[in-house]
C-alpha cells in the first residue's frame, strides 16, 4: 500500500479492526444463507504527509450507485444544513445571480434551502435512488460521480460556481487529488469551496473507531486536508469546528491565485492538532488502546444485561453502527433487533452481524429494558425522540464517546456529540 496523497510507502499501522463487510450492504432475507464478502479494515498513517487512511478495497461505484443513506431522516442534520445555507448566503452575498453546486447532494437535504432562497443551484449525486428523491423535491440534480470531465460539463452548461459545497464526501473519494482538481474546475476564479468532514482530532483523541469503515478512505486533520487541497490548486483560508458527526471541521478554500492569508481560526485549529500530537506520529499511537477499552466496556455491559434477563434492542442502523457491531462481535443474542427511521432498511439485516432491522414502532410495542443507540452522535435529537422509553422504566444507552445511560425524561437534554 502506498499513500494516496504523496505516494510514500512509509505507512504506520494505527488500528486494525479486522475484516468486515461494507457497512451499507444490508442483507435481504434471501441473502442470509449466501456467502458475504468481507474486507480488511486497517487504519494507517503516512509518516511523510500524515494522511490517515485505509486501503481502497472497494470503489465508490460499489457503494454509491444505489445507496441506503438518506440525509433528511435526521432532523438535526437538515436544520444544520439550513443554518449553513443562511450563513453562507450572508457571508458570500449569494443571490439570484449566483450559482451554488453541491457535490454528493444526497436527497436535497441542503439544496432545498438554496432553492427556497431563490439562488440557482445544482446537485451532483451519484446514487440514482437518492438523487431521484431530490428531484422530486424540486432540487435540480445530476446523477454522476464528480470528476474533472463532469465538472467541465457543468461549467460549460451553467458557468462556474460561486460556491461549491462538499459536505461528508471528502472522505469518500480515494482519488483525493483528482477530486480536488474537479472542485477547482467547478469553482469560479473568485469563488469559494466549503468542505465539511469528520475531524481526525476527535477520532483519535476520543476513540471514535466506529467512524472507520470502507466507504471512508481517509480521515483528515486540517493539516492533511490543507496539503491535499493544495495539490489541487486550492488554498484553505478558514477552518471552523462544528459539532456534526462527533466533531467535524468546516474548511473554506479558494483558488490559489487569490492568495489570501488564513484566518486566526485556521491557526487556532492547527495549534490544537499540534498540541494533541497529530502533526507527527506520536498522537496517533493511543487509538488502539482506547478502542479496545471501549469494546470491552460495551461487551461487559451487554453480557451483564443478558445474565440479568434484561431485553436489549438497538436504535438506528448507520454505517458507524455496523463497524461497532462487527468489531465488538455483537449479534442477535446480545442485541435482539435494531430499528431505523429509513423504510429502505426495514425487513433487512445488518451486514456481518445479521441483526434484523425493524420499524421504530417496534420499540413502543415491545417495551424493552434497554435501547442501545448506535448513531450516538445524534444524542440530543434521539433522546428527545425516544423520551417515551422512560414511561416503562427503560434506559437509553449510548456507547460513545463513553458508555453512558439516560434512564429518565430529562428536563434539559444532554449535549449532542455529532
């Protein structure tokens, strides 16, 4: 394996999670007796450029041609997108004469707000089923994977974009230099690129191992993202810390030719990364022990529930949950079933662990003792949604960032981790 950014062969093992199936490859009942392919999930750090990465063993086409994730099923994520659109429109003075492009625009969760503001826009979404939902919402959407050829075609038809948005896609593309060049081809010479991606600072220091899965090819610090974008002719000029996905960074980049000086926020985040040891190899070496401790604590809890005859079910079937279930070896003897708001997943089974996925109504019907929340990063939102579990004395349990329990209806809901 060579580093996909700088080509170095000096890759250091950080965390080996074994072999797991792709996290969004949910099984139908007819597939339960068929072989299921698994792929190594081994996180490494480039000792030269400090890009945190896994081998590219599956392609984006394998994952995203038809996709099980619909962004709009998270109410808080839709609100986050709306707030971003409002702030970006004010910051960049976007209006009817502007043009906004979102890459990996999913089901129109963000661009619906751009449409509502009267700003011309286009989504580029590779998943046919998800993009169709966006078009039904009135969001102009092109079904395609972004590359320089697609970027050129979009610019030829619509002109360059004043703002290119790339939320939760920068980790999903193995050709990061080619993807960066496509972003540069899309944006006007005086335009902006905004990227949100999970922050490797949180992954490493808080042990957020479940954010590692095969469709996430790399994991960024501001330092490594700045180096990757520079290779494509884009300069990072600002960096914000945002709460989504257990702690993300929002990068603001502009074409190199503008040459602006980065903001103080950019240097503040870089300094925090350096203090955590992430600008050399030392800060990454504790992730394995943190991950093992989290696994052991969760398994002890579930085994104690089993021994006490307490009924445990899950909430959510996110990609991160499938990394957690497979790495910890949790199957239906410890987690009877899980539920999900996305009807696409109902009647299917989690990859690898074969846990049934049901409609959320099953929780109120069965009144379990414990609900293990797999999308722990949405704690505020889900605690509110599941407050009725306290009516029969049930507990909500969140496995990360530390294993903790919400056992009654709170007057003030705890802080959100994603």
